[in-house]
C-alpha cells in the first residue's frame, strides 16, 4: 500500500508498506554483512525508499518505469558478475574460484571463438584461436573441469553462447545430472539470442528460422525442467558495440524480444508462461543520462506491449529485468588507466537505471584479455558504488528530473518508430519482421550508418575521446598484459583426442542420429537428444554437424 507525506521542494516522500520483497525495518547504519545497504546518508540523515510526486508513480508498479521491484537495492543488491574465460577449462576454473573469493556473486562465462562457432578445437577454422578469446569447450569433460569444485545449485551462472547454445546448455545440465544436482536447482542465464547475431555479432551457424526454433526449444525445456533458469537473454549489448545508437539498441533489442515471444507462443506456450523467464542484456555506454533514460524506457515499453498486444497479466511477465555490461568498445588502448573512470561512470548509470546484474570491464581489455589485477579493480568499482556512494538506498533517485523524464520519453518515441517499421516488414508479425529485416539488410544497414556518423564526428573533432582525439599528452606506460601460451592449443587438441579414444563410437553414432531425428521433426524438442549426445561424449562440432545436416548453414547476402 502507498502512503504519502508532504516533503520539501513541492515533492512528497513516498514510503512503501506491505511489499513482499521489502525487508523488515532496519535502523540506519552501515551496509550489513548480508549485502543490504545503509538507509541513511553518510552524515546520518535517514532516507526513504523512494521520492517523487504521486503522478510520477513508484518502482514495482506498472509500467515499471522506475524499477521492477518496489524495494530495489535496499532488499537485494544487483548481482555482481565478472566475465571470465581463457585458455583451458582448468585455467578458467581457477579464475572462477579467485572471483568467488573476491566477492563475485555470479559467474559469467566467455567461450573461445571455435566454441562460439560450434567447432571443435581441431577444426581447421580453429587454428590460432583455441583458448584465446575465451575458454575452449569441446566435450562434457571440459565442462566438468570448467566448473570443478563449484556448487552448481549454489551459484548463478551466465553463459555467453548463441549458435551452439543447445549443446553448451546440454553439457551444463549433464554435469549437474552426474553430480546429483537437480535441474530445478540450477539458476542462471543462457544468452541464446540468435537474432542479434545475424544483425550485429555474426556468430551464427544455421539459417534464421531453424535458429529461432532452437531458441524456442530451449525456452520450452527450461519452462518444463529448469524454473530458475533464464533460457534467453535478449542482447542489445552487441548491437550497440557494433555501432548502433542508444535508440537503435533499445528498439532492435525489444523487437527481438517480441519476436522470441511470438515464436514461443506459436510453439504452444503463453506470454505469461514465457516472459517471466526472459531477461535482457543492455550496454552501459558513456552518455550518462541517455543510458539511464534507455533503461527506464525499456521497462515501460516491455510492460505496455506485453499487456496490450499479448494480453499478459502475470506481473512477472510484465517486469523487464536486465543485465548490463559497461561498454567494451568505449575502452581505449591509449592511456588505458583512464578506462577505470569510464567504467565507473558507465556502471553508475546502469545502477541508477535499475539493473539487476552488472559486469564491469577491466581497464586493460582494449589491449588483451584482462589480468587478475585489472579484473579485481573492475569488481571493486561495483563494490564502491554499492557501499560508498549511497546510490542504492533510494530507488530511481533521478526520477522526476525534467531531463531524465524527457530522455526516457524521447527514446521510447524513437523505439516505437522502429517497432512500427519491423511490424510492417512482417505484415503484423514482429517475428516475421525481424527475419525479413535480417534478410533485406535493414538492421545491418541502420547500424552501419550510425557507426559511420559517430566515427565521422570523432574524426572531425565534433566529439572528443579523451586520450585519443584530444588530451593525448602524458600517455601512461602500457600495463602488464594477460598472455595465452600457444601451447594450450596443442594441449586442448590432445585432450579432445583422448576423449574420442576413450568413448564408445557406437554410442556416439546412435546419439548423433537421435539429434538429427529430433531436428527433422518440428514438434519434437531437440534438447533431450542433445543431452543424450553429450553424455555419450559427442563433441560440440559433431553435434553441430548433425544439426547442419538437417538445417543447413547460413551465408549472409551482400548488401549494396
């Protein structure tokens, strides 16, 4: 229930009672050991949970512009994730344990390029790339070693994988099965956002339609067996990194979310069944107020479209929840220590915008994979925001600012124009419109034009990048960098060869035939067959080949 009392400056202080997520009243004081935040300023001034006029509304209420939950960070801080993955599974496992010891509350896994493309480490395409941009995972043995000594039921895991998402997810489920961890206890997020691969990142394997079918298979599987798992994280991050504007990131990302929702509904699910398990992944870029407006607009748009177009009524379906990552493309190789300031401001914008989890980039990532030292500074940046700024004590603290409210409205207006175009492309279907926009080059062209405009502004001096286009004097020396030993490629290939020699060839052949059989039937879910295949130690590349035998591969058409 909402109670309102007069406050200063013609605003009224809003306090929220009887909120199921809100903690019991606690006396003002320092952050508690359980991660809750102080409810007074550093000087001891008591703070209410939310401020603003009655007309502005409150967090936790439709359309959720001010946040998905009434209590926001007073009850539970955002999940602090750090992206980790390099070399062999054992190397990344050590980094995971280091991060957990440093206070990370969720793991986020980066895979190397061969894994992202669904290829084994001994594939011709993999030469020189094994373990370089992430961890190499070829078989169930690698996944088991990657999460050795980690309680899968006690930590949430995010896995950034798209084209071969069914195979990687199957490996994670299989090691949980072998350890006796119930599938229902597994919590985390699979990126599994293939539409943005065609639009921006280009790590696709199969054509768009069967690729979306695999996404919905994972959604159906998670709905039935993994209630704590988010089977798709609709990602605007990569769209923005490719050069889009904030409005394009917002519009394309939510349009993709609507497309997946339509696909799931066509497969027999309802909006209220699917949407609560969908999450989003946004970029935290450098234009501070634009980013805050983007997040606020995203929540409002999602809630309105879900209720008005698809008839969702479950509040969990209407609440958009998102992960944010600071902008990798904004990091500079010149004067890399300045990136610490960039990351801190971008992270602060994400928190002020109401993110549910956050990854902060390390300052040396423009030069190499982050060192342990740089990753620790990135994590400490989040912890300073959480425990020293006072920002988490009040939900949507910038709500009511004329500029922030205008920015929210303006980004919503631009996003709606994008939705109208995609809907028209699809003849009234956002799913068909998204696929049509991929095939006719709409998304690629819009992002390319935006990227060109930005680079031209930097080149002509209209826009300053500190340390690059101006303030270039006094460049700091290059920091010590993470290096990947070239020997690990041979080691991974030897490990893969050993797994192949130890497994049953007949079991693998039967399992792969099952994968192809399930793929041929659009009604059957491929996940059970893929789980059987990874249990038999079929490799990632072999499972990809079995699916390619049914779906084919995709080649992007040249856009004039």
